[in-house]
């Protein structure tokens, strides 16, 4: 889109009291059109709602309102067809649209800004944009949940090691592990939904800061733009950017969740693990090592959590200590917010692609699940259940059994019964039934546990709960 500079004459919009135009550097630091052109759809929708309300309230004539509305539609068409002249001299999207409207329809264009200011205009546009972006993020998150759920269903019975401290802890199922992320992204969705509900109030009509002397109907414009109602304090209306902060904190938490699963993909696809293989379409090669398959997309998802947090931080710092009402500092709200939503959209798409197309090496997972005495807890549980031992004593006895297996260089299932009985004479051969990784996982049937039957139940519930 073209951005032709205009001569440095006073602004035709606000230059009434100015003798000269802005210095080039002033224009450069001041203009936001380079990025806030992304608000064009919201800006035009806001203007159309405002215009209809001005006419309905008798503040402008029907004829002027019709001219303004058709002009705005023509501008929308121009922007979407790439022929709209974006001009830095007119600073931002609001003035670019208004100046163009004047060029198109003449005098009535000047009536559109009655009972409004760029301060309530930008607050409205930006809210509308963030609201739409939250809706897109929700769709992206639901898509990722669906991909995770499909893997969970396919691998409800695939045993893998569960870790704490990244040390082998107990066998779990791959499906159970996928469902952990379905829960996380489900909470993320509900956080974004909360933020959306809280932000859905319309600042339009707050004007510059104090409201207006015109008999406007703020309920009408709020309803026309899909808000639950108008905001209640005009100073707050033009000063509030909580909605963007809240959305970006939600996005940062999504980013953290994405970085955790990304990290696991990096680990799982590494040769020593080999639990998972990413398809060629989500792997990259090395320019020097022909055998390499690098999980770059996962690494980048891991990295971009940092960027999401930085975007949130940038706006938190912009807002800190700002006196009421509007300050131009707040123009710097948009770039980090746009960046955060763009970044998240890309990461969600990449992660959804990786999760949908990864293949699980069930043999490798199962072999790893049996390493490092991962069924030791099952012995302790057997001692409690069958011999009636207190768990603390059972833990102690099992520790000695693990020590014996370690000394003999075998795993628990291969330790002879006599060796176990030397530690606790009441142990019988029945104990071996709990020592396979499958039996271990299958025994954990408590609600939300890792047993395949639980995982299948949780998959079915998740399908309903998240409407996937
Ligand atoms: N481009 C400005 C922004 O994004 C619009 C509001 C300008 N208001 C003003 N009083 N100069 O914040």
C-alpha cells in the first residue's frame, strides 16, 4: 500500500492554530498509519455505527448520513482492493479515512466527527480488533485441542515413561500425556473467553475524555457494534487498555503451554529418546550433517513464548504511571498487541500441524517405560494391598528391592523371588503380575489417572466439554 508523503503544511484536520507543518522526524514519530491501518475494518464499522446514531438522534441529517455511509463503504472497497491512498501526513487510520471521505463526498464528511474524538474512536476500534483476534485465537486453540485429542484417542493404550524432574517416574500412557495439554489449552480458552466477556463494553461516545454535549445514544452504538453496552465512565473509557493487557497475559500463558509441549517434542524426537517422529513437512535438514532431522518448528514455538511475554511486558510498561485520561503513549499499544496475536496464530498453526502429523514409536516408548525401576511404586502398592503393610514401611522394603535389583544389574521383573523374599519373606510370586509396564499403567484407574480405560473416558468427556 502506498504511503506518499504530503508537503509539511499544517494538518487539515487539526492544524487550525498552527503556522507550520511538523518536522519530518515529528511526523515519523507521530504517525501510526504504518501499523494502525490494520484497524481499517473496525474503524469503518465504528464510524458507520456512529453515523447511524447521529442521524437517529437528529444530530445530523438523514441525507448527510446516507452520503457518509456510502462513502465509508466505498473506502472499505478501496482499502480491500489496494487502491486506497494511505498517507503518513494524515497520521493514523482515523484521519486517513476521514480525509478520504472528504475527498469523496465533500462537506458532509466533516459532520461525522461530531460528538466523537479520536480518543474514543481508537479505543473502540482497538477493542473491536482485539475481540476479533480473541475469537480467532479461540478457533486456533480448539483446532490444537482437536489434534491432541485425536492423538490421545489413538494412543490411549500406548505406554511411555512418565517423568518427574525429567527422571523416569512411573509408566503413563501417551494418550494421557496428550490430554494434559488438552486441559491446559482448555483453560487458556476459558481465560481468553473471560477476557472477551470483560472487555465487551463500548467506549464510543466518551469523546475526548469528558463525554459530549450532544444528545447521543451510546446504547445504540454499543449494540450496533455487538457490545453488551456502553462503558460507564468516559475518563476510564479512553484511558483503559486493560483489555489488551489481559488478552496478552492470556496469550503469554498459551505461549508458555506451547513452549512446554514444544520442548517435549524436541526431547522426544531426539535420537536417545526416539519416542516420536515428526513428518518431513515439519522437519528441516542440516547443511553439513546429512542424517539430521531438526524439529525447528518446535524450537521456534518454544522460543516465541519469549516474544509473547515481551509483547505483554512492553504494553505493561507503556501503561505504567500514565495519568488519566488519554496520552499519546497509548498509541504504542498496537504493535505489541498485533505482534502477539500474529505470533500466536503462527505458533498454533505450526503446533497443530506437528501434533496432527507426528507418529509415535510405541516400541521405543514401551521399552523406555520399563527402564529405571519405573514399577517400583507398584511393588510398594502390592505390599500395602496384599500384605496390609503401612505405605511408609512398604516404601522402605521396596527401596531395598530396588537396591538388590540394581546390585544384580537386572530390572525388577527379572529379580528372582528368593532375592525379594530375603528382604520381605511374605512376598509371593503374585508380585510379578504388577511389574509389567502395561499392568502398572492399567492399574491407575483413579479418576483422571493414566489407565487406558480412564484415558478413553477422559477423551470422550473432553470431546463433549470442549465441543471438539
Ligand atoms: N493514533 C492515535 C492512537 O492510536 C489515535 C488517538 C489520537 N488522539 C489524540 N488525542 N492525538 O492512539
